């Protein structure tokens, strides 16, 4: 495991303003795409204002909810990796798969398939 070279609080600093801009950019993008999809799929049965209202509501909801959940996931992920005991070797998924598929020694295989 790579040692922490900087304090963990450094990762929480938003120097570029990414986390402030993300809800707006993602929300506008989802609003445009949601409005277009609604217009091309069920737009014939709805008024144009109704299609636009659905697009704005979906974009605002996605912009706020997705970025909130992404920020929470990032913070939990960072804390989980911070609290890992560095003395313990972490086993990944591949080592668990290989451990469950152990090979059988020749003598055992011969005993199993003896005719």
C-alpha cells in the first residue's frame, strides 16, 4: 500500500471549483438530454411546455441528487481507504477467486479418477 504523503484533509480541498460546478453542468446536460428524449419519444402527446417542464425537473433532480450521492460516495471511499490497517495485506477479488479454485495434487486426482 502506498503511504500517505500528504494529510488526508488535502484531498477535501476544492481548488479548481469542480464540486461547485458539477451540479450545474451535470444538471444542464441532463436537462437537455432528458428534454430531447422526452420530445422524441412521447412529445407528440404532450404540450411543448410540459416537455420542457419535465426536462427542467429531471435535470435539476439529477444535478442535485447525483452530485450529492457522488460526493458522499467519494468521502466514504476516502475514509475507508484511510482507515485500512496498513499492516494487513489486503486480498483483491482475483486472489479470492484463485483461492476458491485450488488445484488438486496428482495423487488425489489419480485416486478420484481411478477406474
